[in-house]
């Protein structure tokens, strides 16, 4: 356990390369290829950390200054995933969560309950956090383990359901994203997409950064869009002109640099993922496996980057509009792309629809995070993360999975549980039905193509 805790302490930029290097060796990729893949991934994560730091160090304070300037009354700061993940690992379930989540994955693979082979070990912290928050609320270690098991199993299923989206929209064949914040939000997008399809006029609205660029020329380019958003936020924060201009250039840099650094992660991950998929296909013929990876792969998509920046001011506005909300979005502002990335895929890059579903996703996340302040703060104190004050987080602290499990086992907010639980359960069931329909349709198309090819070969 001490070795495991040491490796976890190295962070994803070191931990994931180590995992990929070992997997590469197991897949007989050789020391050279495995080492190159691991280091390339490490470079990509360092690059993402630098870009996120650019957002956190510059956009974060601007957002807080904007909130203070307009006296928004948001007193509890969102510590984001950088603050929440250490709490998860330092909790009483933290040391056993990784073996438990891996065991759940193995059992589901054996009993053919999932086709996701998860290698994204670092992001097991999401399942760990659910277990930690359940354990803190109930005082039971074993109920915390149950939380880890349920969250893990559910996320692996979401990985199955949305793997076709990852393939078709993002072009990542054989890849799934069984991620705590990247996956749980997707069912909301599926329902909203279906609703918008039924509304005359609205269903025809479709714009994205590419169409904006085509219509407005250079003004619609991502680098210009980033600058405009930086200017708006800087002025709303009350910054002097020089600081506003600096923020504009920094946001332009984010639009350009994020897709660039993600390419390094893809360059390292995809060959290993493909080798793993080929090996599994050979040993278990007839079953197409997905390799579970970090949603950082999706952040290179221009629509995801555009949505991420749009949702910085929009998330702050939503936080103000929610009655009784105390949460100031801060730590997760830089990683909103994780929350809306799958929605971008579900909506096929339509930013209009992504803004609608993203507003619902962020609104529910903020509402939940506000209700979880008490137990979140208690977890932080138990793990020694804070000594005074209150904290919460949008990533996992605002997850309906963590909220529903915690409230079912330790009821504190009955009416919100009924509302959020009903909406989310309906969204999940609706998503499952859509997945089954699409799967049956895909199988029928495949059978028709195979029949046609066989007929052509036999001359019939």
C-alpha cells in the first residue's frame, strides 16, 4: 500500500506514463516503444497542466474579482479536482479503492457486463471520492466501499454506451471514456438532444466554431474567440486596460495550445490502446473491447475548447441565478471542458445545443455542490486538507452519482433527492434505450453489409 500511495502521489503526469509503460511491456511492444509512449503521454499531461495553470492563475482570479465586484454573495470556494482528489486518496477508503475498482472491471469483463478495459488508473479517484463522501456521511467504511463499487460499475457502463460517440464524433476508434465527470453528464445531453429534435425551428439551429469562422472569416477563428472572451471577462472584473489585454492574449493562447498539447497524449496512448484491442480481439474473438482512457483526449476538439471558454462566464452566471447558492465556481473553471466534452459529441459539435445541455449540467452540478458543502467540508477536515472554513467542488462534489448514493444512505435533502434522482434516473434509462436501439441498428447494418459482400463474392 505504501508503494501504491507513493505512485499516486506522483500525480497523473508521472503515474499514467508508468502504467502505460508497464502495459506496453505486457503487450510485447518492447522497451523502446513502451518507454516512448509513456514519456510522450507524460509530456502531454505536463502541457495540459501548464495550459490549465494558465487558466487557473489568470482566469480564476478574474472570475473571483468579477464575483466580488458585483457582490454576488458566493462565499464557499469550489476547490476543483486539484483540491478534491487529494481528499479522496487520503480518506479511509483511498488505499483500497484502486484494487476494488479494478476488481469490479475484471468481474464485469468476465461476466460480459462491459467491454471497457479501463487503464485510466489515476481517475479512479472519482470512484474513490464517492466512497469517501459516503463513508464520511454514514460513518461506515463498508458503505464507502459499496459506493466505490456502484460508481465504478456505473461508469464502466457509461463508457460502453458512449464509446460509439467517442468513435464517430471524435474519431477515436476503440476508445471509451469511463470518467467521473466526463461521463456522468452525458445522459442529460442525450435527453436534451431528443427534446430539441422535437421543437420546430429550434431543431434546425446549428452553429459551431467552424461555421462561425466560415461566416465571419478571421473574426470567427478560435484564437479571436478566445481573445474576445478574455476581453469580456477582464472588463467585467474591473481590470485596467493593460490587464484586460493580457487576459485576452492568455485566453487566445488557451484556444491554440490545448489542442496542440492533447496531440502528445493521443500520440502516446493510441498505439498502446490499439495493441491492447488487437490482443483482446485475438484472445476473445467476436468481442470488440474498448480501452478506457482519460477524457483529456477529447479536449483537443475545437468545439470542446470553444465550449469550455464560453462556460467560464456562463457558469458564474448560473451560480448567481441558483437561489440560495453559496458556491463560487473557481477550481473547476479551468476544466469545464471535462463536464461538457461528451455533450459536444452527443450534439455532434452543435454549440447551440451544447450551451443548453451544458447549462443544465453545470446548474445541477452547482446545486448539488452547494448541498454537499457540509459533508465535503467534514471530509476535508478528516483528511487534514483544511483546518477552518468551508469547501466544496463541482467535480465529484457536484456529481449526481455521489449525491444520490449519499442521500439514499444518509438522507438530508429529501426534496432535492427526489427531483435530481428522478431526472437523472430517467435520463440514464432513456440513454440505455437509445443505446440499445442504436446497437441493434448497427448490427443490422453490419449483417446487411456482410450479406451483400458475400453475395458479391459468390456472384449471386
